[in-house]
């Protein structure tokens, strides 16, 4: 589906929205802890992220938070 891993997702959400992953998805800390340990995001949540952000392209997402580097 996509090559977005948990670390990038966490970084993106923190930089763009100044939120924690659990706040962005409105879920519990334990669920996010499991994702952090495995460095994987459940498909359902990944699809939710892609729909919200309208992209699964890491370069495009990175450029949204650091447009001056493009």
C-alpha cells in the first residue's frame, strides 16, 4: 500500500499539527505504543491518514512541513 512507517507518521503529525499520534487518531496510548514497538501502522489507520492528508507520497508530505527546502 504505502511505505510510510510509524516514525515518519509520528514526525509528520508532530511537526504539522503539534499533536501526538494518539490525539491525531483519537485513540489510546497503548495502541500507539504497540505501533511504536513494531514500527508499523494498522492498515485502517494508514488509510485514514492518507485520506486526511490526501497523499501517501513521503516526499510530498515532507515538502508540506518544510516547503523552503524544495
